[in-house]
């Protein structure tokens, strides 16, 4: 199955994820644990790369992060 990836060239998704995560007082390890409990495979190293904009994020990961952080796509993609 081909995974849809979202490029972070113009949109600073990773920075937005980090800002929202920190504002909610959630650590990287805790967020990864929440994602894994939701059935989304991700490591802390992958999250670090996504937040730095080094690794593209998959659509399924973005949806799970949105749900785990209790935010909206608008906030993540602004």
C-alpha cells in the first residue's frame, strides 16, 4: 500500500506540532506512546525528524497527531 506523505517545504508542520505539543505539556515520548496506542507506528526518532522538518509526515500520522493533541488540521497546517 502506498503511503501518502505530506511535504513540509512551505508549510511548517513539524514546528507547529512541536509548538502545540509543548503548549499542552506533552513530551515527545508521551506523544509517540499515544500514537502507538492509536495503532500508528512511529518512533521518537521519527517524531524528532518530523518536528525538525527533516522527514515528511504521512497522512495517517498527521491525523493521529491531530487527535492525540486535540487540535485541528488548520492549526497543524498554518
